[in-house]
C-alpha cells in the first residue's frame, strides 16, 4: 500500500492486518534533524490513532528508533500502542521475537516458531 493512501485507509478502517511503514532517510532522522522526524510522526500518527482500526483494538502501532548513538549499550526507543493497553514503561529487553509474539497476540494468532528465548 503506498504511503499516499495511509490516511484514507486509516480514516476508513481499511488498514491491513499487518503492515510496516518505513519513512525515508530524512523522515527517520538519519539524514535530517530529530525535529523533521518528529514532524513526520506528528503528521501521520494522529490519523492512525484516531481511526477505527486502532480505536476498535484491531490495530497495534509500534514505533521504533532503529539505531542508537552507540553510547547507551544499543538501547533504542520502542513504543507499542494498542487501544486495549494502559500506559506502562517496561525495563526488560524487547527483541524482534518479543514484538512478533505481541503482534500474534493482538491478531489472535499463534507464533509460527517459538524462539528459544522470548522476553
């Protein structure tokens, strides 16, 4: 689905069950400032978070910073938003496996493979 249809699909409640939106190198703050990246999120997230897919609990939104500044032990920000969850800060390590497990829970599906270690 092209980014140009994201807002209309979010408003109409027709977002796919699983999807990924990856901003360009400027909007993900690799080649531009954090304020540019913040502006991109501010332009797109409100429509998604007020749309029927999210408010009904059918959609989880995950925002992840994909790299750190190499001074914090490779800790990156990950925010998981779902209409059925209360705000909570977790200190345990999140991995690709734990996020995949979360996606499966939200979609009421079984994980395809169970990793040896899942947090």
